[in-house]
C-alpha cells in the first residue's frame, strides 16, 4: 500500500509547488511499510539541483554536501532501528529558495499525501524534525490519535554542530521512552 502512495507522490501535479524540472520531481518517503517510527522533515532540499548526480530519493545520504547527512550520522551512531522506520517530508516538492512553508504550501500536500502515509503506516510515534514540522502537524485533528515527539532538525545541527550532544540526547531519550532496541 505504501508503494502505491509513493508512486502517486512521484506523479503529483496538484499544487503550485510542482516544478516540471525532473531534478525537482515530487519526492516520496523512504523506508519499510510496517514501520513503527515515522521521521518527518519539511520538504526536499533545493540542493538537489546543485547535485543531480546524487540519489536524493534516499533521505539517509552520507554525502556531506547534504545537511541530511547529519540525520544519517546520528541514526547510525545510536543504532536506531531503520528496519522499523519510515522517513518522509510533509511537503513533497522543493520549496522555492528553501523558504519556510506557507499555509498554502502545506494544505494540499498534507491532505493528499502525508495523511495517507500516516494512515497506511500507523506509526507508534511521529518524530518531527524541528519546530516547523511539529507546529504544522501537532494540532491537526486528523492526527490526534498519534503520538508526536520533536527533535532538532538536522539543518540546525549542520549550522550549530556544538548542539550535536543535545540532539544526540534527544534521540537517546526517544529510544528509552519508546523502549526501542
């Protein structure tokens, strides 16, 4: 079922964020269909245009030119169970100039795609990467039955590596709280 949603996302042309440039195609999430943990970012990076040779369909890149390499680093370091994890963005298209999303940006994508991912995956917890994600999702009536957690966004850590130990502690606390092995 999640594969059907992923294909629907790749073909989406439903809103003003759609860009016909193949490098900016809508980007679905990545992970396993029986995931217990849903890690959610904002939107695919505009850096996709700068690095077309990189497979940016995988959010866990080791390519340090992407700030998401920090997410890969922390999840490996704390031995996060990727075999029980799905990683996605609540907006599937790149935001112009990597700006913060507007209500208009989020309305279509959340209803058409993100909600569908959540309903199919039925995660034990939705882990929001940063305030933008958390604030965009926490009060949505459609998602009230799910548990939410918030950790720093990896782009914040890329800008402030001195906060890495605090971020690591956030992830370790999540593992303890949800008894993640």
